[in-house]
C-alpha cells in the first residue's frame, strides 16, 4: 500500500499521536478537526457558527495540502456536544458544500477534545 502522511502548518498541529491526514492510494482520510486557530493556537469558540467556520477552514487547509478540495470529499462525520447545535452547524456547513454534498452522519456525543462543541472529519477521493 502507498501511504503518505499529510501535514500542513496552515491547519492545527495534531494534539496527540495521530496525523492530520493519511493519503492511501487515491483516498484521503482526514482526522477530526476542531476550532483551533492554526496561527494563534487558540480555540475559536465565541459562537457555534464561528466554531464551525474555523473547523471547516481547517479541513480545507488539510485538503489543500493533499492537493484536493471540498469537491473531493465523499464522506463527513460530524460530532457535536448537543443536537441543539445541529441547525447552526448545518447552516455553516451548507455554505462550504454548495452542490453535490457528501454523504455524512451527525451525532451528539458526551464530550469532545478540549471541551469543544463540534468536530468534523472527512474522507476525500481523487
């Protein structure tokens, strides 16, 4: 198997023993992104909308490092701290996936890393 580690300074560095993304053949597996600003290292959590926006920007940065875009995304997994955030997350998410959105699931979980409200991971294919 041809496996390549994808890493970029334009997205937050991994905060544990994992890679930002792995390119295996033509498939990119992106680790979950939270709303860490890659420049300041601070969380963007003033609203669920701004938090989701930062998460999506981080995903775009990782995709770009792998020479892909949101058009390559075939699957998203959204984890949120409360289903009460669902509509606001969807509103921001829809601005990034304007046509032919990928398959996805959206689930509420008890706790996310650094006590954030949303984490999103994606799978993309060339």
